[in-house]
C-alpha cells in the first residue's frame, strides 16, 4: 500500500488528474461542488451581506445613511439592545422581545417536535417493518398523509377540534367541546404544546420513511444472534438496532429541526392567540420593515442547522461502517407481538384516523356547504366542485374547480413543477449520495455533503427573494425554469440525505463484484445499486415531489402570476374568504399527490409505503 | 492545494456578492423614462390614452395588496382586448418583489395597487421606483390631498362587536382598555400587517393624544394620569394591546366574532369582511353605524382608515396601459369589484359608497388616518414601544 502511494505521489500532474477523473465518484463530486457553490454559496453570502447593508425606508431613516451603505445598526438593534427595558429590566428590552425570547421558544419547539417526530415515526417504522402488527397496509399508506397536507391545515384542524370558549379568543367551541362537552385547557389548545405536536406529527413521516427504509433491509441475523445469546429485547434495540439506524435518525433530526426552525404558518396560527412567538414570526415582520434584522434571524437559523449538520458529520465519521446490505444472503424475520399485536394496531389506527383521515373529511365537508357552520343536507352542494354558471355565489370562478380552465391549468403547472423538481433533485441526490459515500472522509466529499444540505437551512421566503434577485442578473432564470431551479435546489437535501443513508448501508463488495466483471459505471448504478436500495432512493424522489406540490412561500415571489400554481391560487382564495373553493383546492392537491403515489406504485412496484413493508 | 482552491472559490463568490453595486439612484433634475411619460399623459384625454395603450404590446401585469385586483384587471383586459396577468401579494412580499425587479430592471409589474403610505413614500416614491399618475378625466373629482400619491380607494377597519350580549355597547375607546374587556378584544397583530402598526403610531401623535385625553375625561370624569407614558396615546395603545387577543387574519376575526357563542367579544377589523358568506353579520353591530342611528359617536374615533394607492412602476413595459388601467379603476366600472360591497370608498368623490353604507366624508371625520411623514419620523420609537406590548 505504501509502495502504491509512493508511486502515485511520483506521477506527473497530468496522469494524476486523469486518474482522479477516471473514478466516477470524483467526477460527480467535482461537478456538484462547482454547481452547489454557485447555487447555494452565492445565496448564502448574499444573505449575510444583507445583514450589513442599509436598506431603503425605515433603516435609512433610522441610521441617516444612504441606501446600500455598510452598517452595524441591524446587529446593534436586534442583538445588543438590552438596556431599554426600563424598570422591568432586560426582559422588556427590544432585543429580548425581538430575538432572545423567540429564540428560546424556537429551540424548545424544534427540539420537542424533532423528538416527537423521531419517536412516533421511528416506532411506527419499526412496528411496520420488524413486527407482525395487523393492518400494515393501512398504517403504512395513511402514515404519510400528515406530510402531504400543508402544515397550517393540520394546525387549523387541531384548533377546530380542541378550541372552546374558555381559551384563546374564546369565540366558539370546537368539535370536542360542542359534541362531547370537553373543554381542553389553554396550554393544550394554543402555544408551545400544540405547535410542537402539530409540527412533530407533520414531520413524523420523514422519520418513518428514512428509518423505515433502513430497517426494511436490515439483516435479522444480527438480532437473532443476540437473542440466541439471551440478550434482552431492550439491549438488542439499544446496542444493535439503534446504532444501525443512527445515520437515518440523525438525518431525520437534521431535516425536522431545520424545517421546524423556519416553520411559519403553524406558530402564527397556534401561537398568536396566546402571544407565543418564535423566530420565524419575528423574521417575517422584520423583513418588511427592518430587512437587515430579518436577515440576521435567517442567518441564525442557518447557523443552528450547520451545528446539527456538524454533529451529524462527527457521528457518521466516528464509525467505520453502517453496512446492513451485503453480498451475503440475508433474511428478515418479524418480531412476534403476541397478545399486544391487536391493541397496538387498533390504537395506531385510531390515532391515524384522527390525524390523517379526519382532516380530509373536514376539508371535504367544508367544500360542499354553502353557509358556514350548517352541515345539514339542504345546505350542501357539489357546485364548488362540478357546478357551472355560479354567479349566484358572488365569489370564486364561474365554474366548480374540476371544470374551471384556470384551476386545471394551475394544476398542470403545479404537476409539471413538482415532477421536474423531483426528477432533478432525486437524481442529483442519488448521484451525490454515491459520490459522498464512496469518497467518505475526503475534503471534497465533506464539502459536497455540507453544501447539498445548505439550501434547506435557508428560510423559503429569503431563498425565493435571493433567486428573484439572481433572475434579474441572469436572464434565462425566468418563469417556470426559475421555479423548477429553486424547487430542485431547495429540496435537494431530502434526496441527498436519503441517498447518503442508502449508500452507507450498502457494502462495497456488491459493487466490486460488478467492477470485477467489467460492468460500466452507469450499468452498475441502474442494474445493481439502485434496485437494491430502491425504497430508500425512491423516497428521495417522492419527498421533493410532495413538498413542491404544497409549497407556497418559496414560490410566491417567483411566480409570474398568482394563478400560475395551485398553492398561490389557494392563498388568494383564502384571502378573499372563498373558503369552500379553498378547501376544495386543498383537498385536490392532497388527492392528486395520493394518486401519483398510487401510480408510481403500479408502474415501478415501489412506493413510499409499500417499499417500507406495507 | 485543495483547501486553497476551495478558499479561492469562496472568495470569488464573496467578491461577486459584495461588489454588486447597490448605490443610491442619483437625483434626477429632469423627469425621464416612465416618469416623463406619466407627467405628459396627465394632460391626455381618455381616447388619447386608449390610442397610446393600444400601440403597446406584451402581457399587461399588475400586482396588488388587494385580492379583488384580479377581478378588476380581467374585466379591463376583456374590455380592451389586452392579455393580462395579476398577482395578489401581502405586505412583505409586494415591497420585496417590486424592489428587486425594478432595481434589477427585470420584467415585472406595470402597475400596482399598494397600501402602507409610509413604506410607499420611503421605499418607492423617494427612490423613483413607483410613479404617480392622475388621469385628467377624473382629476376634478379627486381631493387634492388624495392626488399624490393617488388614492384609488379607502378601506376602513372599525370597532365591531357581537350583539348577543345587549350589555356590550362601545361609545368610548377607553372602554376597550377596562379589565372586563381583557382577552375580549380581537385584533390582527400589528406585526402581521403594517397598516395596523401605522394606526397605533398615529394614536400617539399630538392631535390624537389630545383627543384621547379628552375622551378619557368624558368617560371617567377626571383628567388622565399618564404615569410613565409620554402622552394619552401611548397609554391607550399599551392598555388596548394588553386586552387584545391576536388572530392572524381579519376574515377569521369577522367569522369568529360573529358566532353565536361569541357574546361579549369586540374586534377592530376590516368592515368589508362582512360581505363573506361565512360571517353571520346579523350577530354583529358596527359601532359607527349604531352611532349614526343614535347620534352618539364613539369617542374619539370609531376605528381607522387607510388608502390603497394606484401607481405605475418605473420599469413598466406597458406604461400607457398602466395609466389607462388606473383611469379605469377610478371610474364606476373599474371600482365595481370593491364598490359592490360595503367597506370600500373610491378616491373619486362622484362614486357613492354602497347603499346602506356611510359616505367617505363621514369616515374621514370619525376615523384615524395615516400621516406618512409622522409615521416615518416616529416609527423607530413607537414601534419599539408597541412590540413590548404585544
């Protein structure tokens, strides 16, 4: 080995370069490094530069400086104004109220919701893949629903279910109060607890998909060997199962933490009535008035994300191997839950019906009633779906949504956008995962690993704004191409995380066997690697698709018109108070995603739920 | 070598970013571009504008803070056979998008309907990003104070309460600061909508502070004790916000307060939300409507009002079409999407308010209006005070 190293070191530069680029992993990493520097590093540096710049309007007035000048005003105002609290001390100071207190709330919510997502999603993934629980098909199909729904709809559902006249605005009773007379306390309905619960449940499918993908392929021999040696179940889980799924667990933590840090709609919906503020709510209001301070908050969110990424790197770097899929044969045997099988299954089904099915029923109901609150048959109509000449309503379009050319066109564009983003992001994720894992430990691998995750750390609205500014400098970044580009870059982290997790699980000997018989690289990818880890790779395609279909703040500044895609149309309709049309469009988005999932299942034999064991 | 390469690339990116010129636009003594066209067009007749607009090509694009701009521009497009595109954007989004597109000289909106006079003045008018245009055909019907920037309409936010509890009757704004109203006043957080923040800032102005002090005396029979507050306006704002429960949208506030179970609740929200079929308006009392019937006004104001401005963008690719559209919006047909409901009042005095509603002259008398200069001058101080009360 030392002789080979000497020989390489003595090679002429040209030969070294040729040898370097003869390895597909190196080519992939170099290409991604350059692309990601332009598409990720540039927005990041733009964001940082905005924190030191005077913006027109209130900042220019406050600093008495010209627009575009350098200033530390934003830092001083947001981070270091702790002495204007008067007799109340620092807890009434501007910096505490605008930054430090929301920061603490954000940390609390992010950590709690991440834990909820991992525990709930991880447990259900284990039950579905490694046990003989009943109703597997139903559970695995329905478990991903909460992620397909926009998070604010889950928040609205929570509020509509639990609200009552004793808490928050106290204007009306929700379902639990009006039907069963149960008045939940304020801490349950608004504030830290429901925000964490809703976000945790919304992102639990991440954990389910990523952890389940690993558990699906884990060789049961490992656990059975421990059982033969009379190891307790708890010890098997903690010393064998957990360490193996650790990369997926950390990837989930990273994704969920970053998502919940920048979540906006849920904290506004469930936090405002009780004055519970988080960083994202402060950032949105500051972006309109003191943009520099808004961008400082965005930078802080990124710093936290980077810290978790570093922990992730450190942990996966420590261990030599996470291989679970090898060239040797393996088997999967299921843990027998015995008498616990039925109770656990029934409990899970009830929970999923409440979380996943009831909201859909609620949207469907709200989309067929004419006068709000009246659920009698006489007040119901299918006009909002398939009606014509609806001038009597004095709202919305002339036709129901399934017959409206405007909505069908927006649906077409939404699908085009989501499919394009998913294909680009998914494929790049597979390739990036391959390159990163094959060259694990090298500078290039670490750099691409980090850069491929950065887009997810930037808050969507800021990301969209930066790409809008980029589009004014680069003329071909416009229209649908701009939307596809920003969507692909933003959701690349999903694909790269699942790609990396999948490749870490794969032993080298599988590919080496193909190399020995001179199979070209592209064939190895298509005929060997991809099929083995199909379920994990496929989630890298489906997650960007689902995210793009229901994304709003990323695209809102880039869409040519509000009618271009369904989510911006939905926002318009909500603003106008056209609730029935809004609920119908919401349900349409969810149903379309489910249909696509079903179609992918039929065409490829794999899907998010089936690939994991449903 | 590798580290040097990556550091070099990062430095290159940094240079690209930090060298991007963001210098202030130089002051132009003479009008050029769209500004010059708009100035000249102010003397044109309707037919001349139509002729000029017809000669332009391409999609006519508009942005608006108001969702009904889509309805208006679609009708305009059908009338003149013009292809249109529209976007409804919120506060933060519309200013951000305009700023980026106009400064980047990219294709964006030709015309905007926009609120928040203070932001408009400091970010758009002073930089020349948005251009004012007053159509000659309607100029005689527009108040001089509403001409620059041009006010297309006024929107009001009023004290409206649930009338299931007959005991609730607001005749003085200080009632909303009393212990009995704690948690029963519903308002959209000023952090979520700038016009709400602007209203609170205006309450601290000398004129309104004095009226609030008088209203206090009228309610309680004694002079107000300010304590640590600078004036009566600050005291009212702090105590009003302490009693508020915040909901994120005016539509939701209207729906919630109108429920039969919301007895004793009062809100400060957009009157035109009562047009929604999900609002049970029979359960609501509009303070100023009641005041007009009984002759007993709400002291010293019944709510606040803010303008929706119509402006041409400096990078408009169809400037004459934008001007024609502004003229259209100032007339009956163009105002119809808003005018057919209560709560919208055209800047054109010849267009009456909806039947059953009160005229603009009444609202201008009893509501707090924006003063962009005062707001800009005092924003830093008062907004810091407000956020501590949220």
